[in-house]
C-alpha cells in the first residue's frame, strides 16, 4: 500500500468533492467567467482517442499512489456522463516528476522531494455540444476562480484554465478542454507560476489526444 503526500492529497480530495457536474443535478457556480467565448472548431474527419503515455512530458512517471488514481478516475467517470454515447477511450491517472522508490525498511513507496503532481482525467467519444460540456465542467468546480479561456492549440476545440486559492500553501491550477470527440481536465498541484502550467497543459493535451488506431 502506498502513502500519498499528505498536503497534496488533502488538496486533491477537496477538489474532487467539489466536482459535481450538472449531469448529477448538483452543479455549482464557477468562480470565474465561462471559458467558452468562441464557437468550437467543426468536427474533425479524423477520429481521435485518449492514449496514456508511459512517461508524460518525457520525464514524468505514473504515480503508484492509489489515492491520486482514485481521484482522477472519479473525475473520468463523471466526464463519461457528458458523452452522447459510450466512450471510445478513457483515462484517469496521475504523474509525478520524481519516481517513487520502494523502502524495504518501511514497507511502502516514498515519493521524491518534488511535491508537484499532475492529475489527468479524459475521455473520447461523441460530444454533441463542446461548449456546454466545458461550461458544465467549470460550473461543477465552485472552488476554482479566475476561470478564463485559453488557446486550445492546433487540436482545436475550446479550452480554459482557473486557479484554486492556495489556503494550504500549495498552488493548484486546473485546465480543461472540449471538442467534438474528446473532453479532459488536467490538474496541476504544486506548480509555481514560473512552471507555466498553462503552457504545459498544451503539451500534455498534444500527448494525450491521438488519432484512433
């Protein structure tokens, strides 16, 4: 059994309890403006899916902490409800910069000194209204403030990012995207502004969203 980083786990737990999307009838009010300000790109002729990288961004390894995975998978399950049909692919997982090592003396996995964690929850399938899907995603995150649209990048669709007040001292940034085939959210825990989470988000999406094989 693994042990999570206590502060990071507390932050993620609080966020997960707040993700009550409109599909459950419990949507909250987002702390910022709706991220969708322009019409999404028309559906691509190429079918897309979500692939899980063995290593994210070249060096980030998948966390072995069950708590992180549980939170990401719970969000993934919620996103499935926003699809018009069964998902064609889905993932909910977490990555850490420093690979956790096993301590034989303590009988558990010890995370490295880097307190940063990246949680990813994403699905692919048919999304009839990408604008509504993204709006519902942020509407279900009442603790997220300063929500604003960002450029979705070459993959198109719509994207937005917001922040969570760092009451625990650990900054949290949340970015989400939606197009006609994929919907996903990336949560950055412990990232400083100089880490450029919005820029990293674009790189992560490009690694996750791939043509279906």
